[in-house]
């Protein structure tokens, strides 16, 4: 229960950010009824699974803290204070994004990981809350592997980590928004709703492309980048189409045909 209470502020913040983003989306050219139904399902799934996983995440966080204390903190100590603060935030974001890119690449190439990750790609009415539509065991893997690596690699102030985490969450919500928005010639600098929508497309030219969560530079370096045309706004989801129930989402990898694209 204490772990759940500790997680509530973060859940509330993410929920509020998602609600505001969905409200912005509904002011645009979307089917509001379908949009709100999809958002409600994603948030119900997210809050249910996150609440259930709170004790596990708490144990994982404790394990990271013990590991960091045993070596005196991260291996690379970043300068603190003043103008170093944004540089520290950027360093955390770059390291985290590279690790997330690497894991995301594996999710698309390793059948077992894809069976879990395909829940995220089953979203046909992509919206701001789609960022929360992650299979629950994927979240455990991130907590046990990616976050500890970042913590063990870099030593910095806790405030830097908090700000970086907030930016990661905000980016995840933004790039999943149903907005026909790209950065034009600066597409390579930062992920955008258009860039990431192509990643969620089931069209052949988009499969396994645009894997970077925040910085497209990883896609460019490793040959997975797809530069969308100015008016490119493809359909999303899996083929054949699948719309799971809440229980179906919790048990997603056990579904027959969960490996479909």
C-alpha cells in the first residue's frame, strides 16, 4: 500500500497531462467519440497495471539505490550547478534515449518481445494516451535494466533526473498526439507526432522505422530513419485489426496471433 501511495503523485501528473493533451487533440480534426473511447481505455489499463506493479517498481528502485551506494554513485560524475544543469539534463536524456532505442529495436526484432510490444502498436486511434499503452512486463524490464544502467553510468543531482524524467514523459505524450505536425527540415533534430505516427503505421514502407523515442539521430546512425513527406499521415494499428478488452490487454502475449504486424 505504501508503494502505491508513493506512486500516486506521478500517476496523477501523467493522467492530468494526458487529459489536457487529449482535450487539445479533440479541438482538431478527429472523431471525438472514438478518440475519447480509446483514451479512456488506455488510461484505465495504465492506472490498473501501474497500481498493481507499484510494489515491484518500488523494489526495483531500492535495488538501484543499493547498487549506486555500493559504488559511491554513477561511474561518470557530471559537473553540477549553474549552466551545467541543462547540460546534465541533456546528457541523461541522450543516454536514456539511446538505451530506449536499443531496447525498442529489440522489441521489433525479437519475437517474444514483439508479442508484448505489439499491444502498443494495436492502437488504431492513436492519441496522447497511447504512450501509456505499454505491456506491463515491458515496464518491469525497463525498471530492472534501462533505469539501473543510466543510474550506474551517470552521477548527477536528483533534480536533474526529475527534470529529465518529466521531459521524457512529456515527449512520449506529445509524439503520440493525433496532430499533423512535423518539424520540416529540422525533422532530424527531435521526434514529432508525424515522425512517430509513421512508426505506428502498418504500411510496408514504415515497418520497423523511426524507433527513436526522442532523438532521430539514432535512427539516422543505425539506418532505421524514415523521412515523411509533408502531407504524409498514414493509418495506424495492426493487420489484422485487434481491439482488446482490459483483460485481453493484461494477457496480451497469450493471444493467438499476437505476433501479427
